[in-house]
C-alpha cells in the first residue's frame, strides 16, 4: 500500500501522489470481511501446534494412522485441515477418498506408494522424501508402505477444515451421496 505520509497534500507533488494512492486503492480487490469471532482479523493470534499436541481424534482408515494438527477443532480454521499420516512398515491402507476436499501430500520419511485406478488399471506413484502428491476431490486411492522396517510419514493439507474420509471396498468410483445436512458424512453407492 502506498505511503500517504511521504508527501504533503499541500504541494503539487503531494497532490499528485495522493491522487495516485487513491487510484491504487480503488484498483485493489476488496479484502474478505471478517465474520463472527473474526471481528478484528488483523489482531488475531498465531497458533503453534507441537508434535505432542497432535490429535488422533480424526477420521481414520484401516492400515494408517492420521493425526490432526490444524483444523476447526484445534485452532479454529474455516477452510483448512492439516495433519500427518503414518503408515506402518509393510502395510497398505484401505481404499478411500476425501469427498469434496482437495488433498496435498508432502512425503517426510519413507517411500510410500499412492495407488489409484486409471481405465480399470491400478497406477502406483512411488515416492521419496521431499516429493509432493496431489489428490483431486472424490478420487479413490490408497497408501502403501512397502518398506519392511521403516514407517512412512507424510504431511497432508486439505481444502476443507475437517478431514473428510470415505472408506471404500475397492478403488472403483461409485459417485458421492451426501448423508448429513452438515456435509460431514458421505457414502458411495
């Protein structure tokens, strides 16, 4: 934002600077208006979650363990969920999807594989630490950890503030069906 105190409005240069600042302000998009408890969005606090503060009170899938770090429950997020997934050695998760949520995954340790169907063929994305995976909404998939000795750990971020998890019998797409007015429960058919 321009510094409006840089020139005096009583000078010719100052008047031009003030006009430019006003025009620049008009070109900026309107910021989101805070709602409810966010009445003063510029003075809210930051939150720190230490590893000991991660919560296992989140949706789970067999063969993996999810822990929640940032969510509506833990820090009051409105549109974000972030946490970790741990897959034990020589383990594969059950098949699942995350409903309307997009998921970003960052591989921290291990070499997990992410499996999904393309034209009825299983596709495996083999990963290493530092790799990122993007899971679009509604895409059935599973995580596998082929390492017989070491756990695989990934950081996950979702575009919903809750961890939507719909467990499935296999990787085939069946279509979503909302089963709750609050949008939290989903099943496939």
